C-alpha cells in the first residue's frame, strides 16, 4: 500500500514540477530525483501530505537535510504556499 502511495505522489510531483530539482533548478531523469519533505517530519511537517512534498536531486536533498526555517532558500520554503516554486522565485 505504501509503495502505491509513493508512486502516486511521484507521478503528481512530476506532473506539477516536471523533472526539475526544486533545489538547484536542473532537470534530471526521474530515477535520479528524490521525494523530499519541504518541512521535515522532525520539524513538524506532515509525513504524507502532498503539499509538503517536492522533488530534489540527491545532492540538494542531502544539503537540505532536516533544515527548515521557512527561509532556507533550498527548495520550497513554505509548504503552505502551494503555488510557490523555488526555481521560479529565483528568476
């Protein structure tokens, strides 16, 4: 059951953001992107809510780790700002 939910979320995230890392803005093959919690579970982020998920490459996801202060600049900072897109904000 959990794997079906992960696959469904991945498809939705790819449809929403394309195959673009929300940290660095580069395009990657699907298998090289990880699903990241915008607001980490350790900081009170919802573990499975779609609005709290983003796609990130492994280096960006590792750099972000469990950091979240709402202003980190790595990926999407505000999971409640569902239409915000880190890459678009940088331009």
